[in-house]
């Protein structure tokens, strides 16, 4: 070891002895009371032994009385210090110096008593040495938190004990004993330093952990605030989208109906082309808006799957019918392969999935053929949508289900969209325990498969299995049309009238009977009044259970819960005229089938 390192160690030792922190004093006095009570017991036994050995010599009585007073003083000092916590630092430092001073006196009394014990036989000195040695070891265990008092206790008593042994008779053995006692003091000194090191390390570790705990607490608090902000932002987004689902769909819905009316107004070729362009643009806006609302509803967990037996052919027929006009504009031959099987599925969610896939096929495979059909696989049914478009690069196939992901190719970038359609498809599939797979070959086309549909028993012929539609199937049908939006009410009434319907218009509940055959109503009718209450009021007014069609800007599941009647068709805005016409036609056929059965 170099001289410089030795100096550094000595300098550090002096610093540790001189500088005392508040926590060291607290630790010292907390351990001290019990130690000094035990010390009083050792003093009492040692005093009795010395008095017996020296026939109650005066120095023994003085030694025992002094040690008793010092021990009691130190015990009282420890008790008072602990009972008055927290002790201010200046007062704590004074108490520390008082402890060191009293400890020095105790050490001197122990050392002085050794010279008295040396006046007797070696056995007396040996027993005294054992008592002092045990006390010194106890001092290390109870005072190592403050090295100053610990060192004072050791080096005011043990060196004097060594001197007493050196002066005892039988000089050579006594010198050996004295040397061993000094070595014992050195060992206790090293032990006290090591224990102090261990204590300081624990304290530093505790402080570091406390700092980290404070940091973690602060981070946790910040994360909690961030989580609350995110939740509030999410709730705000949900509230906005809930409002937007009605307010923004209203004008789109009205434009769609007015466009359908224009198409039947005998326009010229150029004007008809303009109407077609408006209709296609409107369909694009409607698709983007619906995707945003669907993904928002999935994010907040508002979408729940209700599996019921469904005729899969009817679901696919509806999707094909709704997309027939758009496919014609894109030069696509949209074909559906008939299927008479029934499956256990949520029909609304499945229709949304197929609709999104078909929309993608129409958008990205113009001028080709799109086929919708079913295939049995392993005791289950798979719905497949195949197109003959340009296909998808293999590197992108695994990513097309990610939100907002779009294939980075000129033909893909030219199309409008957010890249949400297939993400919605996969998430809706997961809700129903289904799996979506994609196979694509560049230059040959793409096949999207919805696998895992469980087969279910048929529930009899549905309403769409009635007779073929006549040329004007809605002519003469009396419809009570209710909507609190004047533009939507006017557009819908105009369209229904063009289909040959007799229309009674109202913005809320009519004041008197209308004798209507069918009710077509918006769900929100202003304030807290909804179609759920309106249907009850109208049916009570008409005195008959009149069938109805609900048009809404809210989620279908939410509306069905409030209606409490799964037999009432619910159509989401913006409504395609073909979808509205087919729904009303189906309701008329059900009414005719019911009258026929009654006869």
C-alpha cells in the first residue's frame, strides 16, 4: 500500500470520526438504552466480585458507585433522547458529545479498576478482564454507528487493562497477556469500522432507494396524469364522434336521397354523368366517415358480437345488391354464388366485414370480375371474396390489416382511403371468433377469406324468400315518414313518392291517426324523444302493431338495445337508396305474407 493511499485512508477515518450525522445519533441512542441497562448488571456483578475479593476495600465501593452513576446517566440520556424525537440537530449534536464524554469516563473507570484488580491474584485479574472484554465487545455492537464514542470506549479502557496485566507479577506471561489484549483492542477497532462501513452502505442504499422511490412515484404520478389526460381525450373523441355520427351523417344522407331523386328526373346524358359523379364522391365520403366511426367504436369497446342463426346467402345478397350500382360505375362484374346454408354469426358485423372487403375490391380492381361465395372447410363455412385485380405484393400482405396502412404503389395511392377497412375486418372477426386470411398473386388477383363460420340449423324461410318483386313493388304502400330534419324529410318523401308510395310526413308524433301501412322514422327526433318511444305512441294511436324501419346515425347495437325489438330493421346513415328500397320492399312482402297466412 502506498504512502498516499495510507494518508487518504487516515484522512477519511478522521473525517468519519469527526463528522456525525443526525441519523447516526438517532441510531446510537436507540440502541444505547438497553445496552447501558445490561452494563449496569455487569457492573453490579463485577462490584460484588471485587468487594468479596478485596474485603470491601474503599476503592471498590468508589469504583462501583461511580460506574453505577455513569451507566445510569447514559441510560437516562438515551431514554430522554429517544422520547423527545424529533430532536433538533444542534441539540442532537450536544447529546452526542455528552455521550462521548460519559463514555470516556466509563472507559477510564474500567481501565482504572483494572489496576485495582491487578493487586489481587491473577484469577481476580482474569475475571475482571473477561468482564471488561465482554463489555468492550458490547460497546462495538451498540456504538458502531458513531465511531467517536466507540473508539473512546475501547481505547480509554483496554490499553489500561493491558498495562495492568504488564505490571502484574510473573512478568513474561503478563507481557504476553498485555500484547494479546492490545491485539484484541485492534480487532475490535477493525470490527467497529467494518460494522460502520456496512451501516453506512445500508444507509446509502436506503437513500438511493428512497430517491428512486421518489422518482418512481413522480413518474407514476405523471403517468397517471397522462393516463387521465388520454382517457379524457378518448372520452372527448368518443363524445365528438357520437355527436358527429348523427350531425355529419344527416347532410350526407340528405344528399344521397336528393341524388337518387335527380337520377329519375329525366336528365340529359351530361347531367346524368354529373349526378353519377356526385353519387360516387358521396359514396367515398360515406365510406371514409363510416370507417372512422367503426374504428372509434371498436377502440372504446362499444361493439359486442351477438351470434344468431343467419341465412348466409341473404347477408351476401344484401351486400351485393348495395354495391351493384357502384360496381357498374367501376366496370366491375359483381357476381354472387348462391348459398342456402345457415351459420351462427352476428349478421350486422359480418355484413360490415364483407362490405369493407367488397369495397376494397371495387376500388382497387376496376374493370375486372369480383366474385362473392362460400366454401366448406373442415366442418365450417368460409366466405370468400375474389377479384381479378393487380394483386398485392407479398411484402405488404402481412401489413394490410394494420391501421392506416396502405400499399405504397401508384395505383393504390391514387385511390382515396384511410387504410382502415381491413383493420376493422380483422377486429370484427376477432369479436366473433373468426379468422381472416388473404392470398394474393401479382397480376392475377386477390382472395380474402373469412374462416370459421359455424354451421347452424335453418329457421324456416325468411321474408326474402317470398315471390319475385313486381315492376313497382312499393306502389300504393302508405308510409308514415318521421324525421326532425326538414331537408332529410323532404328528400326522403320525394324519393318514396317516386317509388309509388303514399307518404304522410311528420317531424314528430302525428296528432291523429294516419292509417299507414309502414313507419319509416329517424331514431333521434329532437331532445330526449326517440323512435323507441315514438313507435309505442304511434302504435297506440293507430291501434295496430304497425311494422317499422329505423334510420339512424348511431351504432346499430345501441339502437337495438333501446328498441328492444330485433324484428325492426335498422339502417345506418347515410342510407343508399337501393338499401332503403330493398328494406321497405322486404317489409311489404312480410306484411303480404302475414295477410295471406291469416286468410
